[in-house]
C-alpha cells in the first residue's frame, strides 16, 4: 500500500486523490460525522471547479486566486457559498502543505458580508407557542410544540436536540445534560420553570425508559435530523408562519437573551461556545435585527413628539 502511495505521489497526485486522502485523514482523526460529510459534499463541488485531474503539485497561490476569481464571476454562486468553498479549499491545501506535497504559502480568504438571520417576531412567537388541544392534535404536533418551547428555552442545536435522552433531563435539579454538541464537549443547561412544567407533562404522554430519546419518532425510536426539520417546517406552516429552520430558534433565543438583559458570559456557556469571541461574532450577526427593535422603541422620537405638542 505504501509503495502504491509513493508511486502515485511520484507520478503526480491528482486533486481527486488528494481529497480522498484528506477524508481518510479526517476519519483517522475521528472528526464528527457531520464535519466529514460537510467536507465530502463540498469536495464534490470543488472538483468541478478545480478539476479532478489537476495535479496537487501545481496548486500554487496564483491557482488559488484564479479559483476565487472564477467563483466570484459565477452568477450562480452567492457570497456565502464562495466563502465556504474558499475556506474548505484552504483547509485542504493546508493539509497538502503539511504533507509537503506543495510548498507553504499564505492563503487569504475573501471577506464576505454577514447577513443577519431574521429571527421570529413576538407576534409569530405567540402563534408558535400556543399550546395545541391535546384531545384533538396528533402526538407529532404536540411533540413539535414541546420541542419549540425547548428550543426557545435552551438555544440548543438540532443535532443536540435529537440526541437528548430522557435520563439527560434532570427535572429535580432543573437542568438538562446536552452530551452531543458541535465542540464534542457536554454542557449543562438550566431549565426555567415553564419548560420544566411542559416537560413534566410531555413525559407522561411520551412514556419510555431512561435510555430512550426525549424527542422520538412515532415508533418511540430516534428521530432523524431531516424528519425534525420537516416537522418544524410543517408545524410553523400550520400556524401561519412562513419562516422556518431550527437554527432560527437558536438566533431568536440569543437575541431575546440579550435584549432582556441577559449576561453574555452566561449566554456563551448555554450556547456551548468555546470562547466569548465566538459568542460576540454570533451576536454581531443579530445587530441589524436588534436595530429594528431600537428604531421601533425610539425614546428620542417620543420626546420630540412631546416637545412639538408643548411648543
């Protein structure tokens, strides 16, 4: 096997072969399945632009810059996709440099304007949080309502939500243990009085043992990530809300936390961010959305109206 690899390198390692090698390295380093899938999916697109048969040894800084220019001129590719492709290609080329397939050179990623994710409005939240009639609704609708309340109480990610087990919910201690996180570091998130009461009732209907998943499918087993997405989509639509996406709930949670005077350091811990800087960057995306609220509650404008009346 080693002889074969050596022969390939001597004859010229292609970009496609280099990508395959990088994926094997990711698996050897035991990266998250989601991360590996992300790189695998991105490489399918990268190979279209870089070329499967492009030799790794020919991938210079000029080639990287040409790649960026080509993507930027492509009307089909938006700024965010451009940034993702450039960032991932940089990661792969750093691997090639580490393996000494190509000499080291500095790679600059083009800056992209971050557009804020529009959060749910208060009016929308009133509709989404209205409890369904348990005598007439399906278990899926009820479960999705509970999940919506849980998302807005904890700010948890989708992958964390689907992996929470009943035993992870400590109602006496008023906390939930989230063991599957993006950073792979378990976190403990406090439960407020309202979500605690909701979960207490939900578990009566949910039943199940300690090792069963909290938010299960109709058969009591683990629900898939795609199924949860579609359930949230259908639930929102049934409530007359066109917005969807579980991550939007996470942004709404963060925004509400800040606007209601919550501590940013505590928010960092709850969101599971490794540093306060990441949380700050996360909040910067919300600035435009928060500004709309500030414009709506413009104290100076109110006093200006009063001064006009007096004058």
